[in-house]
């Protein structure tokens, strides 16, 4: 802050964190619910197998098991991997990664 000369710069880390947080939230929402067309949008939900970086940055509460979270929202997030494995693994495919899904939606390929 230049020894207190530029106090407005003290807010910069907080503004940056909020901006990045909102961007990541939108990216995660697109990966979990995004579709190619409006007709496919209704009821669209996906689960992902989280890569290490995705696990740290986006899915620290196991919301990469988004299908299980949507179907049983009362289930604590720490139990979502078990819920997915026990009840949904056979019927709900788990997509490779969040970034692969976003890229596929962006290019028009099937995710």
C-alpha cells in the first residue's frame, strides 16, 4: 500500500479472491448442469471424477458427485462418494473431469 499512501490497494486481494471465486462457481455450474441446447437443459445434472487440482480448487466438499447431491440433498457431503457408489454408479455415468466436460460443451461434442 506504499506505506499507507494507497490504502485502496489493501482491498485488491479481497476483490481478486471474490472475482476468481465467482468465476470458478460459474465454471462448476456449467460443468454440472450445462447442455448443448435448451431442450436438454431441463433436469441436466452430471457427476465428475475429480482430478487432484479440481478436488482442491472446486470439489473440496465432494460436490463432484453432483447427481447424488441433487437426488439426496439431505445427505452430508462427506457421504456423497459412498451414496454415489452404492446407489448411482450403475445408472449415472461419471464423466472424466470437469474441464473435459466444459470443453466438450464449448465445442459442441457430447460430454
